C-alpha cells in the first residue's frame, strides 16, 4: 500500500464516520488531508496503521467531534425546548381566552340577552365613527 | 509506558488545549500539522495532540472570534488553512494564562500540604 492509497483510505473512512455539519466536515477533511500529506512527506512509505497511530483512528475523530459539538447541541436543544414551551403556553392562553369568551357569550345567550349589531355599510365616509343602527335586547 | 499514555489522555491536558494552541499561534500564522509538530517538539513529546482533538478546538476558537483563518492553495486539490490569533484571542489567552497560573499554584500548594 503506497502513501496515497493509505491517505485515501484514511480520508474515506473519516468521511464515512463523521456525519456533522457539511461545511465543518469539508473544512476538517481539507485540514486532515493536508496534515496527512505533510506526514507522508516526512515519513515516506507510511502505511494506514502508521496514520492511525499518529493521527488517531477515524472512530476517535468522530468521538472528538461529537464531544466538542455536544455543548452546541445542548444549547440548540435547550433553545428549541424553550420555543416549544413558549408556543404551547401561548396556544393554551389563546384556547383559554376563546373558551372563556364563548362561555360568557353562552351564559348571556342563556339569560336571554342578545345583541345583534347591523352596521350601515352604505356610509362611505370612514372618518365618521360607525354606530350600530339597530340593536335588539331581549329581557 | 502505560503511565505516559494515561498522562497523554488526561483531563488536565484536555483543559489546556486552547491555552497551548493560542500560545503557539501568538508567535504568528500557523497551519494544523505545524501546530501539532511544534507542540510535540516543544514539550519533548510529552504533549501529544491528535488531529481529531486539535481541529475541533481550532474551529471552536475561530467560531468564537479568537482566531482568523486563511485558506491557501498549496498544490493540486490541496488546501492548507493558516490560523492566526486575533486581538480578542490575545485577551482570551491572557485570561487563560492567568487562570492556569492560579490553578497550578493552588494545586502545588495543596500538594505541599498533603505530601
């Protein structure tokens, strides 16, 4: 196995194992490839085993990246969790307000109090305040 | 040999990776492999930093604005990334140095009292 084959194998395994952010992955692969080529220049005839001894196995790479990204991941998850909680609270408040409004309306209706409002749509002058022209009150 | 291996992977070392990388980068622009080689050389082989650990740290430092990076084409389909410390990075390095001094001093004192 010549240098280039060993490097290609290492890069291929590293690419396959690490499934992180695409941009970071590409940057890491570029960095790693340069480092491997530098190593092969100073160690002609190096094998895949030599590369794993010096650079760590591709598994180690994944573990290192996961360990490092775990803090970011936790932060992101916490943010998502807070957004979900906030949305749930807002939805619950909206549902509660609507239910209360509906209950009050039903109560008034059951008490025989009903207001029907008819607006005069003939009026075109919007500067004037629109007033109901007809109101019913059943008591 | 086993003791040395443990030392190389210790938690204490893990907490100093940012410090040592910034220390090397304050000398000037450097690329990844160069950093790992210099670390090994300056520490007489006692501070070995694998690429898998070094690059995520470099990316984090870059993301936090402590380092700048520049991509340079060094061959056909070969890109080299040079890292450079920023002003913010120098401030952060001073802070890390201070923390390191305080901690090592404190641990030395504890060792003196307990040995």
